[in-house]
């Protein structure tokens, strides 16, 4: 069963576990600091298929195939897949996963979707609703640019606060027997809106959501940031990470020593021209399913927080001059 | 706890219950056969706000406010809201619900989203992850036409198989103490793709998904269609409903006597010029949260199946000539 403590942190009594994980990324991500840790790489933007969108679907498909293989669980034994992406109507997930025949529950939390999907998988496994559940998300630089910004062919100039959408996917198989890491507790985010409207500065829009969820979790659990080996945020990038540290400092918390951001880990900002860092549903998913869970498997990390943030805008709402509401979901993952 | 039976039907041992429900619709829906049963009506397409999208957000907001009032549960006591809509990045839900401060988990299952959200709410309440959970979805004719088809100003001609997107929202409050109806069991849908590509005939695309989920549920539970007072489908409309009946007949089941479709219930096809019937996330949500739950509350219905179907296409995938994968989630709701 799941126990609710404090304002609403979920504590998993049986601690659903990661039985397998895998990541598939594009060439630029493979050239970055984590390059050797990914399971598969596609070397051109289409990965041998006709459209960027199909390529993104293939990333998810491959991540699931690989995570299933590593976990020793067959697709036929999976009771549920929780998935999402940034494309309109979560199309990458649908076309990527339709072949598996696994009951499907589409999730949308923008770049927070990996944490949301993992949280769902943990709730389903803990409650008995699923024996094996899969969580997977993706993003693709080219499909995201086309949908959210400009067709690549325009060659438009990026602002310094802009982030670079990661081409990648990460997937996990969750069940009660997994040996890699356990999901101990979680906090569902609230929609946070500090009235930021600059769609080229999503880190700033998302940092308050991360701050809100983290503060609630620390209060509910009576823990301090230092109690965790590392606090990983999803894709705040350079600008958002600084804002998060500043916001937390106002509440008396210093996370600068044990905070890292997946958007800063995946690229080398000095040489890879990604401005404020990586972003996208596939950013924290592929970093979680390579470096972070890898370090947990190797025993280098024993107790972490994984906080994925999402900017809940659409091109329609941006064009209508609306603000960028954000959200952050948190998982406490232990060895 | 949740028990899994057969291939994967979820049986809720404590039977999470509907504590309150409400629907808000547009003028055309209010003029239809169920007109008197809705809680609120907006009489012009914008409902007094600036854009169709904002009007859709307002539908969700009002549905939640009203459902909370009727259930006697305060927003502050809600642990989770599961919501979704047809707009890109589920924008209607985000802007409609951001003011409540309820932890938010965005769902995307196209027109199946109401069943998916209710299923999630039931799993969260049953497992202890939430004491009170809210499920709400919406659609709006004008925002949907603009996004999926043509701006209304074009005055384009609709095909006979086309459906009319319902302007409406429906919301439910789920907890363990609700008196209106109980969620006894549920089945999560699989992505079904019979390679239909006509986006003006979504009933045909969705019927096989409804058939697949229903057949699995009947097999898992050892029940027959006649065991239920009524089998409600979401928005198959006239064409999809006929196909569903034909498909089930091939498996030896006759549901013609106790089947109804929310897309056929909400409009009068003779006089309201909606072609094959109503559709959209708000269609089955507003019919469930008016006529169906009302009849359960009054004791007229005691044991029903609610099967909401979704066509998982986007304009991008449609323009790329891809097929329309579909899904259907099922709930068994009892008095």
C-alpha cells in the first residue's frame, strides 16, 4: 500500500524497483560527456526512417526493447506502459509503442513526463494494478524545433537562454523484484505559474515548480538536501539551475554542493553550442537511464532525488501571449 | 488493494466511489436531448472570455468547482487531479486547473481520456495514494476545429461520417466515501491499429479498440453483455457504433439491445445537423457526468460499462499519411 505523509508525499511500502533501464540517443548526445553510457545511438536525425517523428518513435521503441531485454521481462508480461513526449497528441509514444501490445496510458507533463510516468508505474506496481510496468519518454531535436519553433531550414538564431532539445529516449521496467534501484517515495507537482512568458527561457519558468515540489517534499519527510547523495533536476539548464539555487537559498537551503541538472550533464556547454543546456522529455529520461541508474547499479549513488520539470505551454498559448505554467514531479530513488 | 484477474482486468477491492460529478456544456449541447441534465451552460462559444481555448479552460474549471461543491470536498483536500483534453500539450486542462493548487497529473488518451482519468483516480484512491482525487476532461468545438480541421471562418463542408466535437466538460470527485456510484473494475486499453487513415471517420478507427477492450474484459470477468444494464461507448457515433456491433457479432455477442453511445445521446441527429454524432473528450465526460451518473444516483441504472475510445492521431501524423491508432479504456461502474 501507499502511505501519504505530510501534505501529500507518497511513501511506497514495498518500494517498487527498477528491473531494467535503457537509453537511446542521437549523435550529438553520443558526442557529449555521457556518450559512452547510452545503450544505442542513431547517427543521423532520421535514423533510417522517413520523418523526424518516426525517428523519435523509433527511439522510444528501441529504449523499451532494450530495457525489457536487460530486465529479462517479456513485453507480453508487461501490464502497462506509461509514456509521453512533446509532440502534439503524444504521437511519438503512440507510434513507437503500438507494436508491443502492452496496455497503454498516455501521460503528458511536458519535460516532467519521465518522472510522472515512473511515479505512475510505481503506484500501479505497489497497488497490485500491474506486476510489470514500463515508463518511457522521448524527445527529438528536429521534431521539436519544427513543432515549437521554426523549421530547421530557416537557420534561426537562438537566444543565450535557449536550451537544446535532446534527441533521446529513456525507458525503465518497474516491478517488485528489480535489483537496480528502488522507488521509495514521490511527490506529485502542482501547476506553478510565476507569469513568465519568454518561451526561450524555460529554465526560468520551470525553476519555481522544482522549488515548490522539493520544499514540500523536504517538509513532508523531515529531511534536508544534504541527506541525499545528489539532487538531480530534469532540464533546468544553466539559467534555471541558478534560479532554483537562489530560490532555495531564500528558504534557507543550500543545494549547490549536491545538485546536478540533466540538461547540464548531457552536453558539454563549452564545445557543443547548446547555450543554456539540454531539454526535452528525452533529456532527463536518457540521463536517468544511463548515468544516474548506472551509478546506482554500481553503488556509487545510494539515495537520490530525481525532480523532472515541465513547461506546460503550447505554441497556441504562447502566441496568445499567455504565461508558461510549470510543474515538477519528484521521486526518491534508493539503492 | 487491486486484484488483477484474467489477462489484466483490474478489480478494486474497496470500490472507489463517485462522491460528486458535474457537467458544463455549450448552447448546442444544451439544446440537445440531455439539455436539462447539465449543471451549467455557456451560451456563446467564448463564454465571455477572449479565446475559444480560454473558454474551454473555463468549462473544466467550472466542472471541477461544481463537482467539488456537490461532493462537499474542498479543493484543498484533493490530493490529485487527472485531466486532459484535445488541445496540443493539453493546454485547456493546464490553464483551467492551475488555480486550484491540486497536484496535477496530465493524461492523454484523446477522446478516451475521461475513462483513463477515472481509472487513474480509482487506482490512486484504492492504493492510498490519494484520499480524494478528481478526474476531468473537456473539448470545445471551436478550438478543436481550429486545431484539427479548418478555421471556422472557412465554412468548410463536413463529410457524412464526420462527427461534431462537443463543447463540454465533465468532472468527478472520487473517494472511498462517495454515495453516487462505485468503480468496481476496469480494463486498460491496448493501442489498436486497423490501418484506417480517414480522419473524417474516426468512429470506424475507434470501434476495433472498443471491441478489443470489451472482449478482453468479458473474458477476464466471465460475464456477458446482458449482465449489464447498459454498455455505454464514448463517442463512436453512428458509423462506429454499427461497426462495433458488427465486430462483436462476429465473436458471438449481441449488444444491440443494451448499447448506447454518448456521441448519439448528446445530440438529436435529426434536427441538430451533427452528421454521425458527437465526439471529443468532453462528449462522454459530459454525458457521464449528467445522464449516466444521474441515472445511477436515481437507481435507474445499477451496473454499467463505460468504454471511452480515443483516436490517437495528430494533424502531423495525418498529414504524413499515417494510420489512426486507437485505444479504449473500460470501467465497470455499479450502484
